């Protein structure tokens, strides 16, 4: 199975999700790495863009797809069995729910949906129970779209924050590849 693994700008979460790319490789999956423009280019206190790029390319053995022309063939050539977006920002969720396709990640998603193939979303956003809740609802009701089970990570400090349980990433992919949503979807941490 060939999996597209896309990272969007929840920079603090890379250390949680990147180890799963290693795990998926060890399970024998072929991983195609994809990055949003922001992830590909921005240095943060969680690491330089270059260091994350090198790490991902070392792990996957592939060049990162980071432009619209690079991801465009995902549709016509049916390149991916499953597309995973982990972490998925509030920004990318809002774009996906509203048909906006101006980053490599949302464009890859549009291509995957075009082929009626599964997309797995691992949310990590401080506005999940706020302004973005309506967009999450749109995606929950969308065909070929599955969520890594999620919950409130810090309900008292960040009352509107939602984050996926990353340990469920592999089993969510497995279920999504059979067109199933892993349950329970809503978690209590
Ligand atoms: C250090 C840092 C951490 C961030 N963490 C998050 C986050 O956890 N979740 C989120 O939705 N946005 C987060 N953001 C904001 C996004 O990076 C921003 O909305 C960006 O436009 C996302 O673009 P993308 O979705 O195309 O990657 C963070 C930004 C910075 C600089």
C-alpha cells in the first residue's frame, strides 16, 4: 500500500507524528511525503524547516512533494491508496471544508477525493471546539474522509483545543483503507 503522508503547520506536533512515519515504513508501507508551503519553508522554535525536511526525506527515501505541480498527478495517476494529513491544522481543515486548494496538502486531498480514495485527518488545533467546529463537522460528514480519534487535550487551559490520539494513527489508516471509521471517534483523555 502506498500512503501519502502530509504535514501541516502544527509544528509542535511533528515530534509526535513523525515517529509513526518510521513505524509505517517498518510495516512495509511505501510513504510519499507531502508538506504544506508553511511547513516546507518556516523555521520555528520546534526546529528549522531544513532539519524537518532532511529528516522526512531520510526516513521515507523520497523527495518531499511541496508544490502544486508535484501533487497534481496524485489525481490522474491514482498515486496513493490512502492520504494521511497528520498533523492537520485548523487552517487546513477550514480550507478542506470549503473547497480551497491553494496548498500542496489541500490540493493532494482534492486529488485523492477525486479518485474516491480515503483521506485520514489527524487534527491538532486550538480552535477545534470554536470557529473550526463547523468545518470539522463538514469533513466528518464527507465521503472518503476519516479522522484519527480525537479529544480535548487540555480542557481547562485550552478549552477549545482538540487533538488526535496519535497512537491510533496506524489503526485508523487500516480501517480507512477498508472504508471504515475507527471507533470510538470521540475520546476522553
Ligand atoms: C510554532 C507554531 C505552532 C503552531 N501550532 C499550530 C497548531 O498546533 N495547530 C494549528 O492549527 N495551527 C498551528 N499554528 C498555526 C499554523 O502554522 C498556521 O495557521 C499556518 O497558516 C498553517 O498553514 P498550513 O495549514 O498550510 O500548514 C502554529 C504556528 C506556529 C508558528
